[in-house]
C-alpha cells in the first residue's frame, strides 16, 4: 500500500469516528426528546385507562313491560288472542324444541317460552302444551304430559326509557352468557386472548400480510382488549395517533384487570347495530332486538350471526343485508367447527337454519304510545328524570297487549262507519280492570301508530249525560226520600240566572214525560227530571262526591253541571265509574304494578288501594238502573251490536249541538270509556248511542267476557213492584217487576192487583 493511501486512511478514521459520535448523540437526543414528550403522554394514557375503566358506570335503558299473561285451566281465551299474546311476548312460529318458538295445530299450542324473572319470582324456560276449547283454556301440561296449574308467559316489552347518550344495552354477567358465545367471540375475534397482554404482534403481522395480499382490509389485527379500549375511550377515526393510544391503553387494562373482567365489559359494550337513532350495544340487547330472546336462550346459528356482526354491524345487518349476513354467519359457524366449539351435526343443522329475523322486529316495542304516555307521567310523579334514563330499571305495567290491539282496531274501524264526513271524527278509549283499577288499554288517536296529542289523557271535553248517574247516586243514598221507583216530574223548568236569561233545559226529544219513576228518568236520560233531582241533592254535593271518587272538576256549582256541563278527560271518566263497576270499592287508576332496579331489587310497588265508598248500597241500586238503561233506555241499541249476549251496565252521553258523544259501559271484567268528537269542537251530528256505542260494542265483542252477575251487599232486598207505580205487588200481578231496594225504603202501599 502506498504511503499516500496510508495517510488518507489514517485521516478517514477520525472522520468516521466523529460521524458515528454525532449520529449517536443525535439518536440519543431524539430518543430523549421522544421519551420526554411521550413519557408523560404514555403515563397519562396508562393512568386514564385504569381510572376510567375502574370507575365506569354502565348506562342502560329502563325497560317497560306489559302485564304477563297467566295461563291456567278455565281461563277465557280464544285461539287468535293466545297467538297475539305469544307474538307480543317475542315468540314466533317454529320448532317448539327451540326456546322462543311455538307451533299451532287447530286449538292446540306447543309453546317453548324463555325464562323470565317476574317481580314475584322466576318462571323457568320450559315447553308447555295448551289446549283451548269453547273460548276457554281446557288443559295445560308440560312436554311430558304432566298437568300444570299455572304458567306465566314472558311479558311483552313495550318500550324503553333510553339513557341520555342513546346507547341501548342490557347488562349481562359473564357467567350468564352462553358458553358458546363467550368462546365463539374469542375464536373469531381474538384466539390468543387468554395468552397475550393486550397486544398480539403475530395477529397484527398476520392481518397486515392478509390485507396487503388482497389489497383491501380483510382481517383486523386488534385484540378484544384493543376493541374494548376503542369503544370505551377513543374515537373510531383511523390514524396512527389513535392506534398508538389504543395500544398503550390496552396494555394498561391488561396490567390492571383480569381477563374475565375485560371480556365481560367487551361483551356488554361491543356495537351491534342501530334501532333508529339509538345504538345497540352488547350481546344482551342485540339478542333481544334481533331475536326477541334473552341471550341465554340463543341457538348456535343465532350466536354465530351476532358474533359475525362484530366485524361490521351495518355491513352484516341481517335486516338490510340478509344475504351478506347469512354468508358471514355461516363463515363463523365454520370457525366454530374448526376450533371444536360445535360438532358436525350441530354445524350442519345451524347452517341449514334461516336467519330467523323479522324485518323491523325490534320496532315492535315502539307501539302503544298513548299507554306509554300514561306510564311516563306516573313515573315522573314518583321518580327523578335522571333516575329513569340510565338506571336500568325494569318497569312492569298493567297493559293487556291483546286488549290494546282490540281497542285500537275498534276505534280505527268503527269511526269511518259512523262519521258523516270522512276523516272528520277523532276518538279515545280507556279500558280498565275495575276490580283493581289496572289500566289495560289506552287509545289516544284513531290511527294507533300516530303519536301526538293524547286525547285519552288530555282531551278535556264536556261529558254530557255520563255525569247523571252520580246525581242519582246522591239521591239513592238518601233512602228515606228516594228509591228507584220514586216519582220524578219530567216537566219544564226555568232557573233564574244573575244578569241574564233564565236557564230552561230541554229533553233531547223536545218533549216532557210527566211523572216517571226515578229509574226510568235515568234510563232514558230525561234532562228536566235530572235537573229537578239535582236541585234536591245540591250542586256542591255532586262536586264533593266526584272529589271523593278521585276527580276534581274545574267547575262552579251551577245547575248546568247536573247535565254534564263540566270538562273531563276519558281517563277521569273511567276513574269516576271504577267504583260503580267494582261493586263499591274505589281505587286510583294505575298503569304500573312494580318497579325494579338493575339488580332485580324491588324499589316500587303499586298495589290497589281499595276503600269502600259510603254509598255502597245505593251504588248497587244504581248499577241495576244502568243495566236497565242499556236494555231499555238510551243504550238499548247495544244488544244488537254485540257478538254475544252479556250483562252490561252503562250510560250514553251527548253534549250540546252534538259536539261530543260518549259511552261508558262495564261488565264484571272490564270497564270501557269511549269518546268521539271533532278536534276543532265544531258540531258533528253525533250521539252517544249512534256514534260511541258502536265503537264500544266492537271492542267488547272481541274481549273475553265472563257473563256473571254482581254480588249484592247486605241491606239490599228485592221486592215486586206494580210497575211503574210505587206500590208493592206479587209476582202474579200483570205489571209486576222485581226491583232492588235498600231495606226499609221499599213502598209501604200495596197495589190494587193484590187480592
């Protein structure tokens, strides 16, 4: 080597050494800079992930349920009604060996309802056989043929009070998820979940290679922990910064919490679709939304469908994209088979199964808005808004889903038949079980699905003659002066008015009827006789009686109130008539039976608060008079409209210029209030008998009604009367009629027909 080259080489060594030193210093500098900048950020991410996960409070919707149908031998029940109950409860026709399915053969039902935790106990999932005959439940047995005394179906879910963040979820403990779902999620989304510490480098490389190979995203490299971090703490945007944050926080969760806790949080948080503007989170709610089943009742094909949706809930939505969802479900089933989670026979059966999703299935819980409006008003009376919208309450109501459906149909189908101008009339219906005051149905619009002004609760309209029975009740309570045969003068009357013309009420037929028995005056709704009787008992006494029965009208004690010149809602009218139908026991109407917190602990119960009213004997007489009003008086058209003869007590009501039409009628089982009229309050050429009665008759022709008589209180006796004269007779007299009296108030005079 030449001397010159040696000199050059000796010079290069210091240069290279200096460059290396500089490079090292720069590397150390940038590393220190990065550590200085990223260190606090990593520390903050680590701390934030741990704190937020430990302090997380799941918000979940408060669920609202209908009453649970109790099946027992002898119960009045029609085939069509039972199937409607099953559909409302979320069951569907299919193989009854699967939970949530039922089959029908004539009047024989094979039902496999899922289990449900009712307020007073758990009803297990079990297969039951039901046989109906002649409108009643003839026999009830289990799958082995063993007779059963009582089975309760799961209640229909009516709706939910969603949290303020509009995330809809049903929390489920890890131990309560089906084992196939727990292991299946790991098999599809993160097979190394039990072994990694938040990040899976092999999975990330494998996903990167697959995506590069197919030149599109075909596989994700995120672990279950990373997905949970993204859902809980981060935005869904795709960036290196977000991915870095996700990785750090995933490592933090794995370091601080156990695998079971992380997996449970993931199963309850993962996004699985939209119900309108409400996001469905977690497998618990997704199972209810897509299948109408609790997650514990899912079959392998249903588990696979939901697990497959984790990859893309919108892309694999089974309602909007059924073919894509089916292919994804079957691919997941293949993975279950590959990993040994299911055997070949189960795989074959699951792959051959249909998706089992009804279009808009989840929307079924958005109906019955008028009844839900009543529920929410009663809830807001007793609870704070923030406690209702995020506490995961279970609210059990008194709604009868089939009765509600019948009420909606009756109003929608009958109004077009009775209105003179198409689309001019509106209406409302309130249906209750009078014995306990439970509200069974509420209709606030002729179009059941059109939410808006709730006429059943908010339409304050003059009530007309439906108030008259309470005038007569006051009179009958004074048994020393009045009975059902006391003569009343149905003659013209003029009542002076301060500073104005005297008030001169007229009968609707324009005629006066002279001396008539009190019962006849009520049955035929004679205005003149009713005003004269009202003046005897007093206007203030009438208002006091209404207040005693639970309604305080905003009315002055003017004589016009004897003819119904006061404005009440249909719900208030139902409250007034409830003790009449309940044989003298008054209770506030209620739409809620119980409220539980998210752990199943009862925090509110709404039992009936029954109290006997003072006028029970007089009320029994009034009940008889109202039955006569239906059979012989203003409601006599009803018998020809009913599908079967039933014992009904009731009263029609028509207001001035035929603006409002009412009918209130009750049996031993049901009390129904029907109002019809125009929203603009213009004259409508309607009447209680011609307009409201047909709606009521349509509804009660659909309901299961027990045609049994009332129980008469002590102190009431029956006597033969020489009708219409207030004299005692015998059964042999030509005009003899049996009439009830409060003992001691029966006539003392004998009829001439008695020899």
